[in-house]
């Protein structure tokens, strides 16, 4: 018989880092933390928080409650910073997916829908075919904002329903 279980535990890590002083340069050098350990929260905590916020749609208040119950001491501001900052790697992944998606099929579909971001009107562009989907939210729905999709592959013309936008020409 197999039984699945989940264990949430805290893990406080204390890094002992080498520190060197160069008399000739009059500068102190401190060893870097291992990758993923920026700030006071480790990569496992960050990897736990992001899906709760983006996939599950949990509020920051609810996420903080879960973390507090697990023994993590985190302020509302710190949690918010974990959720909204330092996500450049995701943007690079999105562009790589878009490039591979363009290469995967001779046709693409684009759709634009109005959405609200921080109380302002924005437009969510959806570019897809049966093999991938990429979402990008930008301030407007015109050619100027659709063209970055095209620049990824330096070829392509979008043919949205009801109007034609020739881009990358």
C-alpha cells in the first residue's frame, strides 16, 4: 500500500563565506551565495510561493498565512517583493517558447482581449497554435505592440479576425 503525504518544514541556512582583503587594491572581497539564495529567502520558498500566487490565484494574505503556519517569518512587503520582482528568467523562457512555437507550425493564431492591470486598461495578446500558447499583456492592441512578437523570428504576418496587421515587413 502506498500513502502520499506532504511535509512543510522550515530550513534556516547559515552560510559561512570567505572574506578577503587586498591591500594593493584596498578592497574587500566577499564570496557569493550559492545560486538562488538572493536576499533572505531561499529558492525552495520562492518556488513554493510563485505557483500559489499565479497558478492557484491565492491572495498574498492567504499565502502569508500558510507560510506563517509553516514557521516562516515573512512580512507582507517581503512576500509581495518575492511575487513581483526578479522574474527576468521567465521573460527569457517566454521568448524562447514563442520562437520555438513559431518554428513548430506554418500558421499561428493571435487574439487580443482587453484586461485591467493596476486599474488601467491593457490588452492581453495570445499567440498560439495547437503546440504552444504565449500570453503577453501590453498597454495597447495596435501594430506597435504586436511587432515584438514578429521580431522574434524576423518573418511573419498576423491576420487577426476583422483586420489585417502586416508586421515585420
